[in-house]
């Protein structure tokens, strides 16, 4: 089946679609994005994703290209046109096309791109064997709370991870505290069974999955502590994992050369993953694509 993508009001065959060479997203990474999971024809956590898109747009003073209700309609259309049951939808909004000049153009129309593709999810189950992560200095800018398309440090970090046989790179700040992964939020369980994840500030993205896992964990009586933890602490943790819309909750069994716990996904991690999988399959929390 051939893919269909959306750009500025029209649907195109994916192989034919393009944006202008002077789009500010292309020249300055002057734009923001979202990735939303489609599971069994439900859009998972659509509202919090669109709320975060709104915050990112406001932070960069980029106008909404259309009303939120219209955007939701286009998202549904693109999923239907691509006949997707399980997959992801990608939404990107840039400041638009203008003669190249760093300052904001006086007049420009935001560019809206929406694509969708299938996502195979065989790894997203409780048999997950766990992942290795490496640790790298966080060389990103100081507004990582904005989901900007400026992702070069994340790209380099993920590539370094892959070259070292790892699935993710956890970035650490100048004091040795883990900020987050290159496309995921970071978690650890300490020896007193406190589940720890960094609090929200401008150093990390407010992951939608992170918020959902916090809710689930609280309901299950797990003690959550939102504070930064160091790489050393993580290496001594009982359990560790990372979260995102596409990786769900992935157990971490190795950090650099250090094996976590007994080298297999931890009990609490596996329990939380099972709860998250139930949540994702629960129609009440998600939007059905009709
Ligand atoms: N942190 C970063 C840097 C990310 O890029 C992402 C997802 O793309 C996340 C965290 C996880 O966010 P979410 O759970 O909303 O997918």
C-alpha cells in the first residue's frame, strides 16, 4: 500500500511530497513536532500530545496553522488514508517559508506536515529482554522542554549508542545528573524501592508516557520521587527503564559496562510495563479513529 502524507491543506503520495527549500524548519530547525502512537486504531493520549504541541508553539511564538479540531480531523484522515491499525503519526509545524534571515519574518504562514507509518511492536510486551544504555554528556541547549525539531545532539547521541551496541544514550548534566535519553525519559528504582525520575524543568521534555507512568505507579501504591539522579546512582540501582510513546517502557539491564540488578528486567519494571500495556489497550483513555 502506498503511503499518503499531508502538507499545508493537501494530501499527497508520500514519494511525491516536499516542502519549500526556504522553509525555516529546513534552514533553521525553526519548528516543533509531536509523535503520537496508534494502537489498534486508538490514538494514545492524543490530548496531552496536542497540549504539549500548544506549549511548544507558544514558546517559539509560532501560530497554530489551523484550529485544534481541524488538526484532529486531518490526523484521523491521514491514519485512514494510510489504513493504519498500529503505527505512529508525526506532526511537524514550522514557522514557514521566508527569505533566509535569522529574525522572525514579518509575515509567514506556518508549514504543517503530517505523516503516518506502521510501527511493528513485537518488542513491546512483558517478554522484553531489556536494553543497554550508554551515558554521554548533555550538550543540548537550555530549553529541552520545547519539543523542537532541532535534534542534532540527540541524533549524535543515538548514533553513539547504536555504535556501542546500545539502544539508548542517557545524557548527563555538568554535575553528573542524568537529564534524559535522546528520545526517552529516564527512570531508576533505588534500594529503598523509591521509583525516581527527574522533575520537570527546562532540562528535559515532559514526556506524555512519563506522566502516564507516574499516574499508574501512584495508583499502584508505588512511591515516586521526582528528583535528579546521578549516573553513579543509576549504576547502583535495583532496576532502571526508559519511557516514550514508541518505546513504551523499556527495561534497562546495562548502563555502560555495569549490569543492573541480575541483568534481566526487574520485577517492578515488568509489572509497570504490563500495566502500561493494559492502559494503552484501554479505549477510555484514548481516541478511536472512526
Ligand atoms: N525525551 C525526549 C528528548 C524525547 O524526544 C521524547 C520523545 O520523543 C521523550 C522524552 C518521551 O516523550 P513521550 O513520552 O511524550 O513520547
